[in-house]
């Protein structure tokens, strides 16, 4: 049952189309990530849902009611801004209480709900502090508390981790996921970070140039990218242009295996680096290791082959047998590759 | 081992420091010392040190009225500049860049015109035979001209006109530092525009209001040309009184003493205001 629906949402600025025909429905309690490179229209889409940007066309339905023309201060959605936009002249508790005050909640009830929400985000000891006395992670939690305290039907997050350093970001992602599960609130998050989208989202909406490229669960989308953009934006991919002639894909002079049901004709052939193995016999391709890079939990190899440079990754389970300059064979199983019709 | 001190910054600031000393500090010291000489009607400045000039100012009702008028006027002008300048700066910050450039010129306009020309312009508007009275009478709204020249109101209007730009510029600078998303955030939490402006935007521009207020207050309290032309001899303020003591009564020591008291009161009020505001809203002053 769709809780939040976007129907044919369009935003044009003069000749430029920021968002084209956005069609999306979100179920209650679902966590959806709008993912894409900068300028892909994901933030504009969020701004339209929030009500700050009027759409050029299309409707937004919340729980069956059309809210397209409802002012932002009447929509009652919880929003966490990229800069957090905390009120610098108010304490943490006053920041969180602001939304309740605007709703005319009585003082006693208000302070109880503020205390409960601060408890929820583990900020109780900091209630009397001012935003500038907090760390980045704490500010983000204040912003979450301020948005959640009004018990909004939908929570909108605009790059909420953008201002945090990498280590803290990972911690906050896990915390945010746990919080979202506990509260059970329908959430839409905008991010350009594919790892973040995969960590958090029930479903990822991949956008590019104002259009939705693909919608799917993170694992599905990673395993079955529907095109060139999806495969390269979400994770790493080796991508070749080839021709599927039934049985195998012909790329240059190489015959590469492909999964059953792949479309015939011109295709983009995609294989993820971690699916490629070094093989001494039955190699699909032969090449020379141009670079070997240690990345902590895995090794990355750049292998020069007649088809171009391939990326290969291997889990770090000790020093690899393959070194720079080695001649190697590469192999992978057909079901681990993907072939999609060109131009998709 | 000690790092050799880099003296270049000190050398570079020496010319400016000397200029300040010669053109600001020295005249102030001279004025202060002049105020401590007795006044001798036959020769002007007499011999020996005395506090008689200050005693005169402290005792004489005449001076009390003038000081009260001056600072009442300066406070009123400051308050009006806040009321007009803050919304004006906010509107300016919301305009597209082209309109903003045009509006900036309009806002700064009063500062581009000589004080005498501008003030005489107000005299033309405000006089009994002036443009405003003539038009109101022609429209039949009034039968007798409304007295605006040589009134407190007239002086306040003319001062606000020229001092508002200082407030606008100071608040404008403060507004640049306000995260516009805080307004969106307040709106998303259910606040209407009046609430956003009073509870979210205004508190964040307090530093600008304070610095603008200090400039406006000091300039209004020490303004000379506008009160002299619009207020005239009947509506004396401290600066015009100082002028009269020096050049009319030739009582230089008393004039100097008035100047010293004016400087001290302006400083005291400004520092007090600064202190109070910075304490009251200390969170918005980083």
C-alpha cells in the first residue's frame, strides 16, 4: 500500500529540466534513498516533497491526500537539512521544542516529549548546550530529534552525513538505521554516496540527469544493474561493449560467457571486479598485472588485457600470489556477469 | 632558544598609529586640557586649573535640557533606524542580484549627497511654505500649515533618513552569515513568516543590529549640520551648543567641557549597550 506517491513530478527551470517525470511510491515505514551524482535532480525531488520547490507538473500524494499545493509549514513533514540548520541562538532543548511550540503543545507535555526524543537520540545530557558547543555527530542527532519530535508522517533527509568525517559517518549510518527501525517512520534520504545508500536503504532510487535510472533493493540493484550508469555508479564494474549471439557475448576477439535470458544483439557486458578470478587454466582472457593496490580489506589489481584494463579485487586473506608484472589468466562464471541491451 | 620576533607588522602599522595619534588622540587631549582652564570674559582663556566649567554644566538646568534632548533624540533615531533598517536589509538580501545592486545604490543614496545639500532639501520639504504643507493644503486636508521645521520631529526624520544606510549595511553583513536553511527548517516545523522573522532571523542578526545601532547612536548624538539647519537656534542639541559656546560666546573652556562630557556619555552609553547586548544574546556572538 503506497503511503507517499509521486506522480509524474517535473521541475523545469527555464529550458533546463531538473527533474523529469518522476514516478515513485513509498510504503509506510519504508526507507528509500534517492541516489545519484550531483545535479541529478535528487535534491530537487526532495525539495518538492518538502514543499520548498513548487513542481512544474505532477502530483504528490501523502496517505491518499494531495499535498502538492500545501505550504511547507502545513505539511508537517520532518526534515533534516544538509547543514542541519540548527537555530544557533537556541539550546538543544529549545531547538527540539520549537516544532511542538508551533503546534501549540502545552508546556508540560512539550518538555516531556522533548526529553523522550532527546533520550531516543542519546542527547539527554546535552539538552542545555548550544549548537556551536556540539560536535558534528551531536548536531546531526539534534537535527534528527528536532525533526522526529513532531511525529511527522514522513522523514526527509538531505545528505545528512555530508558534513561528517568518514569514520563518524559509518557510525551514524548504523545508528540512523537502528533509529529508523525503532521509530518505524517512512524515510526518504538523498545521498550521492552509494555505500551509504546501500547501508541504509530498503530501496534505492538511482537518478541521473533528472531521470530515474533504476529502482530496487540494494542487493538486486548491485547484482542486476539495468545499464551502464547503474553498474558504474553503484559499485565498481568492468564494462565492455559487445554482441550477444546466443550462448556467448563477442567482445573483440574474446568469447565471454553470459547468463541465461540476456538480450540478443548489441549489449553492454558487465562483470564486477570481485567476481573475476585468476585462473591458470580455462582463462577467458589473458593479461598483465599493471598495478596491485592494497586497500585494507581487499586487494585491487589493474590487469591490462586485449579488451582494455580490467579491475579485479580479492579479499585480503594474506599476501596474494599475483604480483605486478605477472602474466595472468582471468575467468568468471557466466551467471556472475550481466549483459544488458545497449543504450539502456 | 627564542624565536626572533617578527617586527615587520609593527613597522607597517606605525604610520597609521602616528596618524591616529596626531589627528585623534592629540586633539582629544588638547580639548580635555582646554576644558580645565577658567574663562575670563576679557581675555578668553585664563590661567590655572579649575573644574568650574564642569560644575556649570552639572548645575545649570539649561544644559540638562540640552543633554536630555540630545540623547533622547539619539535613542529615538537609533530605535527608528532598527525598525526601518532591519526589514530593509532583509528585503535586500532576498532580491535577485540585479535588483539588489540597484536597491543598494538607492539605499546608500543619502550618503552620496553633501550633508548641507541634503538637509536644505529637507528644509524645502518640511517648511511652512514647503512642499509637504503646500500639497496638503492644496488637497484641502489641512487649513493651517503643520509646523515641522524647527521641531524635534523634523530633526529626527532628517537624521533617520541619513543614518538608516549604516544600519542596513551592518545588518546586511550579519545576514550574510545566517544559514538560509534555518528559515526553511523553522517553516518545516510549522512556523509562519512572522514567526520565522522574529524568532529565527532577527535573533541571528543581533550582532549587526548592535554594531549598526552603535554607529547610528554615536552619529546621531554628535550630529551638527542637521540639528543646526532643521532644529535651528530654538532646538539646541549638545553639538550646536558647543559651536555657540566656541564661536558665539567665545567661551572656549566651557565649549571644551561640553565636548568632553558629550564624548564620555556617548562612550558610556555605547559600551553599556554593547555589554548588555553581548551578554543577553551571547550565543549569536560566536
